[in-house]
C-alpha cells in the first residue's frame, strides 16, 4: 500500500481528538483565547450542556479580517512572537484550537478591532461556508453549534447534558480563579449561573468554592528557591467526600498534575480520613524555564525541571500552615439547635468504668502489642499537670472541666462559651503525637534480619533504591545493593512487624520514580502508630476525674494538630455565649 498525504480536513479532525474531547474542552480553549486577548469581561452561554451551543463573547483586542482567516489555519498563532516555546506566558500557543473545533462543529466567529468594522466567518465541520461584515462591539464572539454532529463515533461517547454542563461549569470556575481580575458571566439554558466581578484572588476563590472558607480556611504564602506558593486550603475537619474542589494552578494556568495532587494528599497525611478530601486552591509561581507546559495538546499537564523541590515546597508549606492552625476545628462554633429531651430511663445508668492506669495488656489487642513496644512507653506517661477544679474560669483556650456527659464527652467552661470534647478522639491525637515525637527524637527501633532477605527487582528500581538508601535507613529500612538487579534487606522498622519486603521495595521504587521520594514507608509507620494510638487511647464510656479531664484539656492546648483526631474528625466543639442565649430566647 502506497503512502499518501492526508487531506487538511482529516488532519484537523484527527487533531481535534486530542484538543476537543467534549464541550468543556472546546469551552476551555475559547475562554483561554479571550483571556489571552486581554479581555476584561468574558460572557459564556451554553445550551444543553454545550452539546447544542457554546457561545463565548469578550471585549478583548479582536481580530481584523485577515487575521481571522489566518486563525483558522493550523499552527497559526499570535502568542509566540519568537521561537522560545520554553518561555510561554500565555494560555495558548499551539495554534490548534480553532481549526480543530471548526472541523467537528458549525463554527461562527465574529470579531472587531477597535476603530474598524467587524467581520464574520462560518465553517461547517471543516467546510468553508462564507464570510462577511458583522455588527458587534470591539472584541470577539464565537458560537460553536452541533458539536460532533457529523462525527457519530465521537458523539455517542459524550455524556448527558447535565454531566457535560457540570464539566463546563468546572472549567469556567478554574479559569475564573486563574484570572480574578476579569469579570465573568455564565448562562445555561437561559438561566444565569455565575456573575463574577473583578476581585482579589482570595475573595474570588471563596466566592467560587465555599464562603465557609473565610472561617474554615488557612491562607498559604511561602517561597523556596525561586518558587512561590499562595492560595487557601481548608482545615482538616472541613472536608468533602470527593476531590472535586481541589484547584491547582501553575503560573496562573489551571492544571491537573499528579505530582501536585500527590503533594496535597501528603500534606494532609494522618490529618484526614483516607476517604475524605480537603478543599484547596493553590497557585504556584515558577520561573518559566523551570516548567514545561508543552506536554499535551490540552495543556492541562506540566513537567517540572526539579519536581522534588516543588513537592517539598508544597508539602512543607501546607504542613507548616496547618500546624500553625492545629488547634482550630471547623466544628468549633456550632449553631444552636432545638433541644430533644429524653427520659432518665433511656440513659446508660451504669457506664463501664476503667482505671486510668490500666495495664497496656488490658487495652491493646495482642495484634498490635508488639508493634507498640517499638515506640517506647509513651502511651500513658503523664503529659499534663492535673489541676483541681476551681470556681472561677481561668483564661484557658479550652476552659476548665465542669463534668462529663455519657462517660464520653468532657464539658468545659471557657470565658467565651461552652466547650465539649470527645475524650477518645482527643486522646487518640495526643498519643499519636507523643509517639511521633518519640520516633523523631531518637533512632527508630529496627528489626535486624538474621539472614538478609534477597529481593529481585528491575535494574532501574534498584538504582532508585540505592540512591535513596540513606533516607530509607533513617526510617529504619537498611538496604544494600547486591548485583545489578538485586537488593539485600538487612533490617526493617520494628513497628511494621512481619512485612513483605519484596512488595515494600517494589512500592518504594515506584514511588521514588513518580514523586521523587519514598513516602509509603513513612505512611506505613504513621498508620501503625495511628492504629496503636486508637487502641491505646481513653475509650468512650470511661469515667474520668475532674483532674484527669483538666490534664487532657491542658495537653490539647499545647499539642500540634489537636483540633482533629487521626481520622479527620473534630475533637472538640464550642457553643458560644450568644448561641446559648438563643436557646433560651434571650436573644
């Protein structure tokens, strides 16, 4: 079979498969063009989730008739005045979007440069339909209709109008966050969905994500080696069941990058339950020559010259910010609700009593008793000074203990309200932090192999593990290279107990390749510590003395991350004086 040149229409249709996957992809390209044109106002109008109509109008610089024709040719762009593709500052630069969209839809472009007449061009699935004068204010208006109407193989894979609308809305939100200085309107099926006026980035983020971020958010602003990270993240206790409100930007470009998502997840390690996700909008500013945006035609992926430095900035910066707000909880102030009274017969009149100094064997299951020994005796060592109850309320953040409810919740009186503490959740966090401090303050206990275990791996994996051997040894894993494709395991962290060394090394090698560091070993150690802390903490149903309750409160006030337990649940809530007065009709 002889080789032939493909016709331009087919080339554009093939390219459209990479650039235009669904209505949201086309919308993204059109809005980015408006922003690159210097628009201060962008209006978006959709019908049937973009399946029937996508219209984007702006007040940008516009295009003359000659430029309008040229914009519909492949690889024609005004965004690369030179050949320095490694220093791209605009959203677009490939010159593929408009011809790709025109090849799979009925495309109408109207544009006008200030001081000149407007011009209109129409393309129907790659075929030129006509052009002529157009009446419109300075700027550009583009209509995309019948998307994939003549490409049934692509049309049948599109989702429902409701799902496509949700994707389009998410796209507009991301671009509106990236350019908070631009006004946006968004209409769907004749209904106004968004009206955004120019604002500062924090205000725009709160408006698009959740107004509760003003109360339950943590501001981020840190720098490292020419990189700067700004934005806002939620407290660990203010989370969601899906990761649909995590927005990441590199040089104001919305991206979906595994490195950045992994770094965000690592920053919340042991602060949030595994099936819960934080809310975040993070803006990373990096020198143009340190980031490659020419990775994929959709321009949603980037590569960094030094990914380890980027990851370190994100994890370290977010962790420091969260530690600085570690005593805050999203459930700190609760809105007063109606009181549901119950009869005394429904209450548990005989709560199970346990001794504060119960032996470890009475609390820890046998499956974790040996692992607990690796952390030392930190579970029940006195960590706070017990104080006798006093009549006056001292100026403690968590107040003074006044009693216990259902042998589970500590009730304390503070200067500004009533504090209720979940004793098990609070003590669980305190024990975990003690164990972590004990582990970081001295050498990690390790179990030396009587006979080193031999693990066969691919040669590149062995290279990665050998390069990270010093870091792994600091965490208790002693490795030695033994040939091109073999590693010897001489010792493992004692806290891991019996572990599959081959699977552990394979996971570590893959993690180093993807993220530039070994996290799973630290995660495993933290998971063991969290399990021991959960089993070794004060249980619900245990009666405490006033002195014991005050000791717990005092330790919470000086312990990092005490606002939430190891599973991301709040450890305490506060009912302010104003809310109490509302309950009794005083306000």
